[in-house]
């Protein structure tokens, strides 16, 4: 029966289902076989010699242990096997006359208990092993599936090699990357695959050799980047691997992952280039230039630092548009490049600011020649989009280490020289000297002190009257800003107002001056107006309308008694915005005057398009009216008066300091005059005294 059942299972295979039917047959077969053995032994036990009984008892003990342990994988089979045989053994012991049956029965019980415990232990171990093998098989299937999916769809690829770097496994993706079949790549060194046929002719030999040396060390590595010549272009691969160790821990090869990172590498290189390069001109940018300058300064080499600023670029950029301005900057950059020395570094710092570092200079003459070359390169006009444009530049030069052993000091001194070059009218170069350093220090102190001057009440307003030419009646007072420094005394306006405009501090200072002038004028007779200057920075600021409205509200001054003076230069930067702002102020019934007419751009379109009420003729035309050689000034003065009369604008002549000049401007038909002949600027408390003592002519 056992042979028959075994043969049937062997031929048909183990049943697929895990239900109760397949296990009931072995249990029944075990029980039947145990019963057959037990019955057979009991039937003959009483008919044999006592020595034979000992043999039969020994046989029963062996059947109990051997059969039960053999069926330990299926504990129910072991249990039904042991039960009849144990019963038969107990019966036989009770019938035998050999030894003490009760003592042997105790030994039998202990024996059976040990066998039961052994069966249960072996069953547990067997089940644990089966579970581990099933889990391992499942994991192997999952890993195999993931690897197949990885190699099919992922951009990365797998590789294996022996410890010499010869390929032992080549994935499909890897063969595609290298453009060879997997079979052709087997047993080929990975370093050879990377270098290709031109390994001895390229600049990448060192990098590939470094990778081969890394393979010789049994240590894992991560994201090792190596170049690879794929077709006609260079690519970059990232390789990660760890050593394969045998059962003894010896290095047997490599297993790893590779990735083509060419696009990422190119993107990083592009970012690195952008980090060093100005995108508009292609020149080195500020960050890169300052780094090179710092390195050269730290090395103590003899260099010359040029700071180059385009004099009239902002006006051109605002007038013609930023697109044309950008093209002009590109053309200027090309002209500068064409005249630079081979060892120098030209850069664009910001806007219309350029810089040049001339290395290892041998004489000041070579520095002057280079500066002259920069200036001469802009002597010919630039043509952009059928527009002819003339651009000039100012250059400030500082020498290292003579004018500074640190980057900041060199830049500061070169900037001081640039500022001095611009003060001369532009189109010039200036080398730093100690006197410029003193002026730069003075300028720095003014910038610093301006921040505290307003809070500490150091600003005051003086007023200079304007008089009607015919009647001699006082018509207005112009408010003039004064700065009384506690240590430096009275600082002239032309020393601090340009700096305040550059730093933006003129916004807060101008707001204070406007409100204070309105407060003072509110105390004057109702027929007098107060004229307050607005700088270009104030006019172009977003809050100027609100600032004027707040000053009027705080002082109670009627709007028609306030006159705001603007210069032609304030209208150039953003004419459309300036026109809208002035019109809004005019709508508030505030008078608008064009100051210093004739000294700026003198565009007649300003008079036609802007809402002016008054023209103030600059003193430069008045000063020469009475000279014997003043025919040109007289002609210009007469033309301005006629133009203002045609446009119904009132005129004011500045700089009247003599009766002769007063008579001249009166004869030309000027409406009002202002100057020392009438009165010098006075403090607010003196205005009432002046009005009381004034006598009309």
C-alpha cells in the first residue's frame, strides 16, 4: 500500500490545492500501517521466548521513534503513527516477565514524550525553512521583475565586471549607450570602452586613468563622473558601484549602476558660464571681475584698475528706448574689446558701467595710452536702427599697489577718480591722487551726515524776492535750501544737493522743504506766492502728488499761492511721466515754472506739451546783456521773451544785480526780476521786515 501510494504521487505530482483531502490520505495510511505493525507484534508476542519478547519490544521502540521522526513534517501523521504502536508497547510490557514492567512503562512514557517534543520541534523548524524559502523565492521574483523593468524603461543601466574591470554583464541599455552589442562588450575593460580608439589623443586620458585606478581598489564609489566619446560628441557618465565579495570576503569584481548625465552636465556648465558672464555683452560680469581683481590684489602684482562710465547713456536710453540702449551697450563693448591689451580683463559691472584690469603694467604711460584708446574708440558716432548717436565716457584709474592693497580701497579710489573726471564735463580720464582721496572722504562724510541733518534740524530755508519789472511790486519769494552743519558751518547747496539726489535722500529733504515753505508763506500777505524747486528725483518719485497735497493741507496755504520750479533736465528722463505729474499739479491750481531755461536741452516741444506758467531765464544770459560783446546773449534773451509772450508765459530774469541790467531786461519786456539788486536771500523772520521797508520803483 505504501509503495502504491508513493508511486501514484511520484507519477502524478503533488496536488496543487492545499485543502484537507491530500493530507487525509497520508494520515489514514500512517494509522493503518501503525495498526498493522502493532497487531502483528501483539499476535506473536505471547508465543515467543522472553528473549524474543525483548527483541519485539526493542522493535516497537524503534518503530515509534523512526516512524514519528520521519513524519515530523506532517505532525498529524506522526501522532496517529505513535498512538497504536505506543499502545502495543504498553500492552506487551504488561505481559512480559522481563524486569519490572511498571518501571519500564515509566521509561516508555518518557521516551514517547521526548519523541513528541522532537517531532514538534522538527515540524516548527521545517515550517520556518519552508516560509523562508518561499519568501526568498518571492523576493527573487520581485527583484528580477524590477531589474527587467529598470533595464527596459529607466535611463540608468546596470553593469558588472571582474576585479580587473573586464565586463561580465552588459545590460541592453548600456549597450545602447556605448553603441555596441552586449556580446562585443563582454570581457572588454570598462576603461577601454570609455576611452575608445582616441584614448591617447584626448585630454580625458587622465580622468579615465583615475577611474581605472579607482577600480583597482576594492572600495565602493558613488557618482564618479567620467567623459565618454559617443559618436562625434563628448558625453558624461556617472558611475556608482560596490565590490562583489566571495564567501571568503575576497574581492571578485564590481556590480554597479551607470547614468548618462550629459544634459545635466551641459546645464551645469551653462549655469557656471552665466554666473561669470554678462548675458547682454558676453563680457565677464561684476562677480567674476571682482574675484579676479581680488586674486590679483592679494598676489601683490602691479595692476591698473579702470572704471568706465558712459556720460550721457541714461538720457539716450530714456529717450530712444531700452532696446536701442541695449544694442548701444553691445556696440560699446565691442569697441572697448577691440582696443584692450591682450593681458587685460574687460567686464561690464552694471548698466552703463564697465571696468578694465590691466595686469603687470610697466609704466604710467601705458596706462594713459590704454585710457586714451578707450576714449578714442567712442569718437565715431554709433548707428543703431537708422539712429545716429554720440556717446562719451569718463574713466577713473587706480594703480595697485600704489593706490590700494585691497580690492575695496582700489575700487573706492578708482571711483573717486571717475567722479573727478565727470566733474570736468566728461569725456576724460583721471588717475587717482591724494587730493581726490580727500574729496572722496569729504563726499563720504556728506553722505553720512545727510542722514542725520534733517532729524537734527540742520536745514533752514532762505527766501529771495521776485519783483515786477514795471510796478516794482513784490510778487513772490523763492525758497532756497541751506544746510548749517554744526561743525563745518554753512555747506553750499551745490556741494550737498547733487549728492542728496544721487543717494535718494533728496526725497525726504525736499518734502520737508516744501512743507516748511508752505507754512512760512501762509503767514505772508495773500497776494504773495512761494516758489519751491523740485529736483528730477522728486518729480519722478511716485509720491510727489501726495507730498504736495500733504504740505498744502498741513500749512493751510491755498494751492494758487504755491509755485513749483523744475529744470529741463528733470523732464528728460521720463517725459511722459513728468508731463502727467505736472498736469496733475496744474489741475490742483499750482503754478509750474521752467527753471534755468536755455541752459539745458531747450526743446521747444517742452513748452508746447508741458503745462508751464512761467519761464525763468538763466543768469548766464543776463550777465552779458550789458557787455559790449553781448550781442549773442541779447539776441537769445530777446528770442526767449518773444517766445514766452507768444505762448502766454510770464518771464523771470535771474541774476539782476545792477540798475543797468534791470533797465535792459525791462526794455526787452521781461515781466519779473530776481537778484541782489532787489535783495539777497533772507531768513523767514526777515521777510516781514523786508516787506515793510520795501518801496516800489
